[in-house]
C-alpha cells in the first residue's frame, strides 16, 4: 500500500490510461506496470519471476507473461512522454533542483556473441568481448533521476548528450542548466553546445590529454592556493603530513580552437592533494605487483611508469562558469542597500556582469531603483518554502 500511494501520487495510473486510449490495447496497462514496479522494489528478478512474485501481493495479477512483454514494448514507444509526465507530477510532491544536472552513460553486456537491434559490439565498461546495450541517465542536483535513454552498444557516448538535453528542453521544459559530466563525455562539441544560451558546463579534463605547455603549467609546483586564502604555495616545499587533508588549486582561462574555426573560452581548474597522490600511488603499485606476477620472464617499462606517476595527486576540470568562489562571496557581501523608511530599499552597489549572472541563476533581480517592502517579503516567503 505504501508503494501504491507513491505510484498514484506520481500519476502513473493516469499516464497508463492515456496510453491505453491512444493504442486501444485489451489489457490493463496500469496493473502490469504497477506489478513490475512493486516487485522490482520488493523481489528483484526477471519479468517471469516478477509475475510469480506478484502472487504474494494483496492484489493478484490477471495478466499473463505475453501481455507483460507486449506492455513493455508499448511503454517503450511512449517512454519519453512517460518520464516527462512523471517529472512534472513529481514537482507537486516536492521541489526539484535542476539548476545543476549530472549526466553519465554506462553499458550492460549480454552473454552471447550475435548482434541484433540495440545489442551491438562497442566499448564495454568492463572490458568484456561481448555485445552491449548502453544507458544514459540525467540526475538533478539532489541525485534524483530526471531522464534516461537506451542506446545501441556501438553508439559513441559523446553523441548521446545533446539529444538528451534537447529532450529536457522540449518535454521537461528545462533549458537553464549547468551540465556536469565526466571525461568520457567532455568532447569539445558538447562543451560548445553547453556554452550557449542559458546552459553552462562543468566537466572532467584529463591532464594527460592537454597540450604540453598547459600540462607543464598544471603540474608545476608553484602557483598553488588554498580555498579562501590569497597566499601562494610551492607544493614541493610542503610537508605532506602537515597538509595531508588540504586541497590546493590553480586556474586559468584557456581558449580552445574548434574544428569549425570557432573559439571556445573555457576555464581550466586544477587541484592537488597529497592524500590523492598517496591513493593513486598505492593503486598503481598494486597493479604493478599483479603485472609482475603474471610476466615473470619480462620486465615492465619503468619510463612509462615514471611518466604516469607525474600526474599523481592532480585532478582537472573545465567549465565556462565565470567568477571564483572568493569573488562571488565578495560580490554578495558588497551588494548593499539603503533603507527608505516606510517604502523599501534602494540598491547602492554597482551593477556588473557577475551581479547579472547571480540574478539570472536566482530567478529574481535586486538592481531596481526601489524595492517595495511587501515584494521583498513575498520573495523571502517563496524561497523559504512558506
């Protein structure tokens, strides 16, 4: 009954009725979907086992396995509409923070060698020589699923992001996003796509793949800062035990020349941690030990090992977001107002690009000449959820 309450609050029964009316099927689609969802939570298993396990529930299933499979095919044809409707109805149950969204792609292998339909040979995350199917997933800032897609195993993962963003815009009404991805999805084309309009990007940047001058700057021992401090550090002169849990950072804007002739302005942020350096060294030493045990009559290339170790402790990300954290905090601190007795408040700060960006991300403006007291109170109530 608890799961049933959530099922109806998300309007899945109503969504099923819309699909039934459109396709005129002769079975109860909502009964099958609810059964599959309940058993997936309570007794995870195959579709056939789900049908058997559903007999342990109060409401007994009336569908057979053939109707279950047909219902899944039917739901697949309406999948984007279903997940968009679920998202919109979820907004009535609580707030969804979609200012920042996360996207990643994984894949599932099949225990046979023949390709068919979505099942195709591609880059397996587990390194298995078997055909795969891929699944992409968008999550909101709080980690709740937003939308997903199923892609053939031979699809390049970098090409899956843009169609999913278009889905969020067209079906979900979400266009103002900061898109966060890992390095596998951080193609220049994706970064360019997310650097226009109301979108922005934050993505992992492999320091091994950047140009040598930029790489030398990233790995250089000097020019490092701690958060909240303007003091500059030379990490080669520091005691690792004393600064073991400290994360240092440096950053610079770096234009990237696109194949189309366009220039992408992006900010490279590099972090360093003695703790992270120790972890990467530990992992690599274990890998070396396992490799040496397997190749007793051969030797490992020490030059390659030494080259790899240069990157221990370093981590890179790229973004087109402007303004460092200290700069944003300082700007907020300086956004002062003059109180006009009985009327409201007049802004006394100077309007700049950063204040405009802050207004845009918050959804309200404070740069008007006079702010009426009752309007400020209404805004406070809205953002406090009262």
